[in-house]
C-alpha cells in the first residue's frame, strides 16, 4: 500500500473514531474531534510503522481511553 493510501486510511479511521467517541460519551463530534486530535493516541495512529491504524476506529477509541 502506498503512503498516500495509508494516510487516507488513517484519516478515515480517525473520522470514524470521532463519530464513535461522540456517541459513546454523548458529546458533539466537534468536542470528540478536539479530544482525539489532542491525544497521545492520535500521535500513535499517525506513526505508520506501528500499524495502529490497521486496527480500526474501535481500537483508536480504546487507545484514547487508555492513554489519553
């Protein structure tokens, strides 16, 4: 997979995770976006070498809840 496709996939995973977190915490998608984008978890998903992005949005939400 090319780096460009991986980046697009990462973006989609983050978007889906934002929607999931908003529903789960009963907050707006804007608030969920702000929380996820400021988290340590999102730093890990942008690191293509660790493959966190392959685990999907549920894994990102779980990671966010675990490490912030």
